[in-house]
């Protein structure tokens, strides 16, 4: 199982995105948080910014839409060339239709769950998605503390993915550090969004390597090798 580190540019220097992206070339994807000040109480980037990032980024874009009405807005990000577009389960009544539209354009389709959202209704829908994002903080702001209470949701998803032989990435976002990444990896995550811990590091490349190593050594199914 591959281990992916996706630094979040929500923690980058907004005035110097191109140089900031150059500091994380050793990562797997660039995580871009889109917030509309409706679904979450914060406003960040929009489609125009993503189109420009797509032009200058050395890495594929991993878009996380924290917005209302993904049926209307999500396809535009796929059309802009994003590698992956994730929308929130809580923002739509028809996640399968949104996912199929994203896939038809050529993007990977992801669905995100807030910490308090019940995963059960989505387990049978997993074949429709390429990624499930389990929020390990309440969405809307960076720099929050990791919520370990979300790990049972992650474990349920990992069990369902393995039982059905699916190729679905399980991503976590929020409070990911060299300590908490071990907890999330052990619960079943394989894709990790890290903001402050990467962009706040003196050497982002070394921090990315450290996070990747910590996750790989504690990943689901490998924990017993440590004891």
C-alpha cells in the first residue's frame, strides 16, 4: 500500500505560491482547500486560482471542496485539469452523480466526511469513488488539533475497501504531524494532508520524508511488526 503526502497550501505563503510549491517537490500531490464561506465559515480560493496553480505546480492538484452545491461547481475544477476533486457528503443529496461526472471529465472523484458524519450510508457506494477523505478536524480552518475520535470511521472504511478488493485511497486531513500520522496510518489511512507541519518546517523536503517514513512504518497491517 503506497503512502502519499499531500501538503496543504492553506499553510503556505499566499504571496509566494510558486516558490512555495517548489519547496514541496518531493511530495505526492498539492492539497488545495476551496472554501465558500457558506458550507464552512471561511473563504479561501476559487476556480481562477486553481487554474493558475495548475499552470505552475510541479505536482498534481488534490482539490478539496468545502462548498455548497458541488453538483454545480465541482465539474469546473475537473475541467481545469485537477488530478483529484473531493466534495463533501454533507453538501449533496446525490454524491454518486457528482462522482460519475467528475470521473467522466477525467479527474479522480473523492468524497469527504466531517468528523460527526456517519460513514455507514457510504460504505456500499465505495466503488463509485477513488478516494474517501476523513476529516480529522472540523473543516473550515487550518492549525486545529487532530481528533482521534475519527479513527473508527477510518477503520470501517479500510475494512470495507479490503473486503471488497477496492482501489480507493483513504485520506485524512487535519492536525497531521509526525506523531498523529502514525495513529492515522495504523487505522487505515494511506494518503495524508499536512499543512503547518510541512510548510512550517525549516526543511519541508526532510519533513515530507519523515512523515512518509512514519506513516509507512505504522500503516495498517504493519503495526504488529513494531511490537
